[in-house]
C-alpha cells in the first residue's frame, strides 16, 4: 500500500474511534439538548459539534496536528475528565451555535461557531488532563 493510503487509513481509524468515544461519553448532554429550543438551530449546531469533535479528536490523537499527549480511547483513569470535557464542548458549542444562529438570523453561523470553538477547545484537552492529574497528585 502506498504511504499516502496508509496515512489516510490510519486517520480514518483514529476518527472512527474518536466518533465512538465522543458519541458515547456525551450521551447525557445530548439527552439534555433534546429540551433546548429552538430545535432546528440546536439540531444543526449539535450535529456540527458532534461531527467536528469526532474529526478533531481523531486528528489530534493521531498527531496529525500536534497538541500534546492524548489519552487512548480506553484509558480508564482519564475517562471522567474526557467525559466532562467532551460534554462541555459539545453541549456548550451546540447552544452557542444555536444562539448565534438565532441572533444573526442565518444558518451558516450555526455551523461556523461550533466548528471553530469546538476545534479550539478540544486542542486544549491534553493540557486540561495534565492539570487535573497534577491537582489530583498534589491533594493526596
């Protein structure tokens, strides 16, 4: 297999497992978003946030864009931090994108806002995990 195909195949593998991980860990947040209104704006921004988060996590974890040392999907000790962080990112950017969409009265900001904010926020996850681990060790 040519080198480029192997690289793309590896990236798709990373994105697949990231999509699984993000989707499962944010289920409680997605459940709460069912009650958010307006439904159309929340749905568009929520779907965007979920998709972009999967792409970003797969890209960052695969070190296609260096952001630090990412925990593996099955890493149990970072599971609570990842779940909370992904939930804040997906929920927050969904609501922020919906609010922007309503305010500016155009759908494309409901896609742009979650894309930019979620990608930027997720790039900080390794630093957040390291900070939480440092705090946990200091308090013991």
